[in-house]
C-alpha cells in the first residue's frame, strides 16, 4: 500500500477522503455510517460540482435480459454513491448518463462518442467483450476510463494491458479450465463445442479447447457459425454426424453450447422439433446463458431435459450483495446476475477513483483506479486488479435448469481447485 501511495501525488484534501474510505471499508449505503458531519473532510478543489459518469448497458438484443439487471444495479449505485458523498460532507454530486447499446458493438462505440461529446471521462456498465473491444481504441486515444462488469474474453482479444480499460471480473481462461474440470468430474470424456463467430464466444472456445487438450477431454468437433444464423439445422446435422459414433457406442458425451441466449433458444427449439438424439445428452454452457430469463421463458422444458449447466463468476457473500439483490428483486422481480453485481462495483470504483484523483482528468482517474479497487469491498467482494487491468481471480457458481428455473448446482473454489456440490447431477444413460 505504501508503494501505491508514494507512486501517486494525491491532492491535499484527498487524504481526508482516503482516510474516511479506509475507515469505511465496507461502508455502503448505511451498513456502516460515518460520524455525523464527517468533520474535516474537504472536497477536492479540482472536481466540478456535478461529476458526470457514462453508463452503457444493453437493454435489448442478445444480451438484453442481463443488461436490464445491470442498468438497475447502476441506478442503485448512483443513488448510494451520492448518499455517501453527502454523508462525508463533500459538496459534489455524481450524475450518471445512461445509454442503451442494444448488444451491438458498433452502437456501443457511438454511445461512447456521444458521452465524450458531453464531457464524460469515465464510462461504466455492462459492456460485453465485443462492445468493449469496439470502444477501446477510442477510449485509449481520448483518455476515457472504462470500467466494465461484463467483459471476460481474454485480455489480448479485447484491449491492451495496463491502459484505460478495467474489468471487474476475471478473464475467460479460468472459466474454460473450470468448465473442463466440471465435465471430467462427471465422467464425460467426449464433447462437441459450438460457438458464434464473435469476440467473446471465440475467446471462450479457445480457452476451453486449450484446457481440454491439456486435461484429456476429447473435443470431437469444434464448430462455429455466423452470428446472424437463424436456421440451425445445418449445424445440428454436423453435430449429429460427429456425435453418432459415440452415441452408438453409448459413450458418455456432452454438448458445450457456447452461445448467446437468442442462439440457444432457436437452436434448442429446432433440435427439439426434429427430435434430435443430441437432446439425450448433457449440455453445458459458457457464462452467456446461466440465469438467462429468456432461456427459461422460451425453452425452459428443453433446457431442463438436457440438464443445461453453465457457470458464472461469483463474489463473497456480503450485506452489500444482499442490498443489490433486494433492490433488483424489488424493482424487476428478477435475481441479479454476477454482471449486475460487478456493474454496481464498477460504479463505486469509478466514483472512488475520481475522488482520489481530485480532478476530473482521465489520466489521473486511471492512475487512481487500482488503489480505489484495492480499498473497496463491494457486492462481489474485494477487487484486486492484475497488471493488465483485469480482476485477478474469483470463484464460480455453476447453475442448472431444475424445476423450471436456474438453481445453483455446484460451487468451484478457484484457490482450492475443488467443486462443492449442492445438487446431484446424473449423466443420462444412452
């Protein structure tokens, strides 16, 4: 910590804020409150009275059901952050500007440019990997800090290391390894993986296939398809041909459905319509499907039939996480995903970094982000960024479709490399 503080010349007055933040680690929204009036706290003179923060989320499109929950988390964070600065006596107000990028990377760039035209130097939100990649060059060139709670593709596929892009979840390599370990733990030795041809899905595919090679999981077929595919029957034909010898020998087999929710619903519907033998085996997913309301609403019984299982990163249990969960349930009637929690945390880290920087300057805020993250404990726990700007690690929860809803099946503790099973998963007998 001393090294971090020496490396940055923090403005006078920010030391008071830093001291209060240290005293209030875990303070969020009244869970622990500073003494009345917070005497001695001075607002950094370099900050405007109204501090703008851009929020880019997907309220429609392939990621829409997740983006709606991220939007709710960001709005809660805005309210909580402003209560925080008021309670510690700072004469500033954070104003969030919300934009919908409809799950499309090109629109995400347009929204980032529109926010920059309004003077925004910090953007947070549910930017998936393709959208993050689309705005990276613009953000780097214009010194705009971006903190996303949704991008998990390999860093090299999204943004340069140690720049203006920060991600409050780990990268996909850890997820690929955990998914391979999960499949092997169930005695399944053969898989087909299918992926749309876009940034995140291809990044997960590569991580999964590399881990499979290392650990002895046989990837029978590694199939990709265009993002705008509507007729999946040719893909299903290829999958059935690849699976046929293993199904005939009654060898344990699985499908890894590394797709977005709009792909998965059409694919499962079309496979069910032709009574595909692929529906007789276990299906797994990347982190783009677990807790999807669209999957439950449109193909819930089929997803349950194939025992669809997919993992999401998770954080430590806390009152902050409970606070976000209660708000999301009360406003949307939906469980928040880890992306909603991570978006809430992204907002707080952005706000603390701005306060620590003491001025509304992209470079100064970027330099303060790692320190802000290290002293903050939020909805996903404590976030330690690695040298590239990504969260260092996190545990995972794997969810399955059971009884018409997503239920936790097993917890993967990354530091122990161990699964803790919550429900029994039986491999279908062929």
